[in-house]
């Protein structure tokens, strides 16, 4: 069962919306190399609001993801593509995933 998740909200800086969208699309290839990231979704919530939702089996996998390539790429892009990210650590109570 999945027990941990992250919800990261990103607000694009003015005029950087498409660059942020492309950054998130490109991040998929990095996440594909993370065995502990069970599911990962880059999402657009509005014209300039984006996010990432991902799920993990445990704290160790979530921490490894945050320390990995995409997590580390957030820092240098803060203030360049988006304002300060809002990162929420989530505990999953129940799930339905494909077998």
C-alpha cells in the first residue's frame, strides 16, 4: 500500500507559464529513474498555477525523491520560473492503484 505523498504547488512568474510547463514535462524523464516514486503527476491548476502530485510506499522513498534530481532542480528555478514552492507532505489513508 502507498502511505506517503507530496503535493507541490508552483505559481509561475509572469510570462514564465510555458517555460514552467516545459520544465515539468521534462522532469518526467528524471522521475522515471526513481523506483520509489510509484506514481507522479505534473498538473496545471490554472493559467499560472501548476503542481506536482506524487506517491510513495514510505518516508524513505519520499525523502529520496525530494533529494533527487527534480527536488534539487526546484531551488535554482525559484525566483526564475516560479515563486516559492508550497510543498505539502501527505499521509495516504487509502488508495486504489492498478495491480
